[in-house]
C-alpha cells in the first residue's frame, strides 16, 4: 500500500478534486450532494492512489465546537470513502491514521458523525462516542440536535474532555453534524 498524500484543498488540481468528488459519490451510492462536497473541501485532504487511480479519500476541515461554554478548535473528519473494489484491504485505516495525525498536530479534538452501522470501525481505532447532548449554534441560538446524540464520535488530541458534557457545533448549511 502506498502512503497517503496529505494536501490542502488549495494545493489540489481541478482534476484531483473532480476525481475525489466522483469517488465519494460512488462510495456513498450516489448520495453525496453539493452540500456534502462543500463540507469536505477547505481543509486537509488525505488521498490514496494506485498509480494514477484515486482509490481513497478523507478530509479534515476546521470547525469550532463548544464544550459547555469552552470553545475548542475541532478537526472535523468528512468525506471518508474507499473505492468499492478496494475495500477490506486496510485503505480506510490508512486514511484515518493520516486524519488522526492531522487532528493531533493542529486541533484540540477531532470529531465526526456517522451512522450506527458505521460506528464500529472508528471505535476499533480509538475514537470514542460522545455521550452528552449535542446541539448546533444556529442563527437563532443554540438548538438541540437529539437526532445526532449517539452518532458523534471524537478523537482526543491532548485537551482534557468530558464526553458527558454538552457539545455544540458551529452552524453550516445542510447536515450540521
């Protein structure tokens, strides 16, 4: 397996960005829209290549989180996908290891949102389930997001955290988590 390429969105060519978006659209069975893509760009991309073929993608974008009233710089993991014919070979783990290094070097914590069936691979890597209530700092103020409770995972990056406390993410269009 080749080492992942880690680069900021601004360093990637239009063709690499187009290949990344196409890979994610395929990995999410056509359910990867414009807002999902917008959440994926503007940060650090982790790319896995086999020759000239892109076979894996993940990104870490900066977000602000509030733990209670304490602001934290968060490396939020988005757009994790491996080409279907390359799954089960450790590529997802390689993508996540690179994401975790980015988080540990630049952020107070890492976070991501996943489905119930998608949780296990992250837990096996050391990600932990956020146990406290979640919310979003929306234009109208802090709004609870109970539908996300139990689906937000975090990665400790050297800042002591109480995972039973309230966690509030910053506002964005589309899925806020």
